[in-house]
């Protein structure tokens, strides 16, 4: 399986200036090549190379490999645009968004990522140094930092290209690694159900609640602070907003990695599989009041599912996606389904048998039971993302719908 290892570069001011000039030149050349591809309707790699290769080298001072990567990046951008148009991600044909995407060429940001291959980038992993091609010549001994696990992965499994990117003045290399997967556990003893929600990000069928109210209080405080800065709209407020704009995304990503790592480790330790809800398209299916939208849409549940997916594949843990319809209204003990069973956001009380449990734990137990039933019938799923199931009824999922959003406080 392919994994991307992110390492942070620590260039000197001179080295950083050379890297910045390189990204700017490569993206300017890519934007120019994009215009040629759009004007002449030539969007295949080798065909576009005939029209742009020599000019890109001479005009922007690119090396042979860099010019080829610029052209390939341009063609890949048009391929991605075509796929998004086919999937309907840019609206219906004729819509304003659709026309805006197809009526003008693709434009690349000056700081956009640039791919590097082994002819343009040399790694000295033991010394934590890289040698990078730039428009100003080869820049050697660029320091980088990484954890011991990342260094081991790079040394053993690095294969393919690496992308040079600049985020908020910080430089990174995103390196592709081909990591072997563990053999799949074809005979799990049971499943570990995971219920995803707003108040409690993840609750397992073992009763463990991860990232609950304390995290939500931090998120509410951060959102109020951002709103205050936006209303102030002074130069200093804008500087502070720019500085903090990625903070929430980094926090969410870090917490999602920790949750995924813990869930997969627990399932692997106990010889169980993992059961998740198929929440594909949940934001389009659920109708919310305006005050609830920020809370409902501010957590990266798809990212969490993807993290659990690839970590499960790497560990050989089976992963099953189930239909989430009525999991929060069904009694995990007797199977009675009733909307009145969910007496509050936190508690579940069965109207038939009187069973009382934490609402999210009850839902995760129902998810576990459905996964076990699917597995026994041979319906296995180990994909990184669940397939779309039209009419699955996931919009009725209570743990992340409007009824719970009223009780909620605003991710290695």
C-alpha cells in the first residue's frame, strides 16, 4: 500500500530563497503550458510536450526533468478536472460553477506543489540532509527533521516521487512510500463497533469515549475567537487570522490520527475487526438550521474514516462498513426500534425492555452487531472509503444530525 511520509525541511535563508524561486518558476511555466493545452486542446503528456518542452526550459530556466514534470503536472490537472466534471463535483452542465471550470484554462498557484524524482532530489537519510535541484543550481545539505518511525519508513520503503510544498512559510517534502500490508485476519473473533458523533467524536462498543466535551469546548472557544477577529477586520486582526488559519485543521488531523491508531491497535490486540458507519453523502442528506451547520460540518469524519482504513489495512485488521439507519434508535439488547428510545443526547432508554445505556455506546453495539452479521454472510469491506449506497437511510443517523447538534458544543 502507498503511504505519504511528510518531512519538514529546515533551509537556510539562501536555500529558502532558491526553493521559493523554483516553485514560482515551475508554477508559472505550468500555468503557461495549461494555456497552450487549453487553446490547442492538447491535454496528453507526450502531445503537449511537443508544444511546450523547449520553451519551458529556455524561458524559465528549467532542467529537463523539471520541464517534464511541469508538463505532466499540467496534464494531470486536466485529467482531475475531467474526472470531477464527470462525477458532478462541479455542478451540473450549464451551471455557473461548471462553466467557470471549463471556459478557461487551469491556473496554478505560485506556491503550488512541485514533484521531484530521484534525478532531482537525493536523500541522505542517516545525516538528515537532502540535495535539491533549483533554478539557481543544485542546493546541497538542506536539513530536514522527522521522527524515528518516519526515518525508518523512508529508508526501507521510499519509492516514487516526492512533492516539494510550502505551507505558511514552512517547507515540506511529501515522499511516497510503498509499505507492505499485513495478512488480513480472515477469522476475526468479533468486531469493534465505532459510533461517530458531534459531542463525542468516536465511541466504541467497549464503552470507550474518545475526544468528547473537553475538545468541543476548545473548538467553541477557537470559533468565537475567529469570529471576533473577522469582525474587527484590522490589519493586526488579519495577521492573527492568517497565523491561526491552519491551527484547527492541524488539531483535527492530530486527534483523528490518535483515535484511528488507538482503535486499530485495540482491534488488532484482541483479534477483532472494525465496524464503521457508511456516512457517504451525510451532509447533503441532512437538513440543519443555520446555527447548527458550523458544528455539524466542522469535523473531518471522512478523514477519520480514511485514517482508520489505511491503518487497518496495514495491520491486517478487517474493516466493514454498515448501514447506519436507526442504529441510535434500536435497542442493543432486544432490538426494539423507537424514536422515543433516545431520551436525550447522552442517554438511551428502551421503551420495550427498559434497557438503559449511554446513547453512543448503544449505537456502537448496534454497529458491531450489523458488521458481524455482514461478515458471516461474506460481505467484507477493507476499502479506505465506503462505497456510496443509494437509499441507505443514513440521513436518519441521530448521532450527527440536527437533534444532537442542538446539544453539542462547537484531528499524528
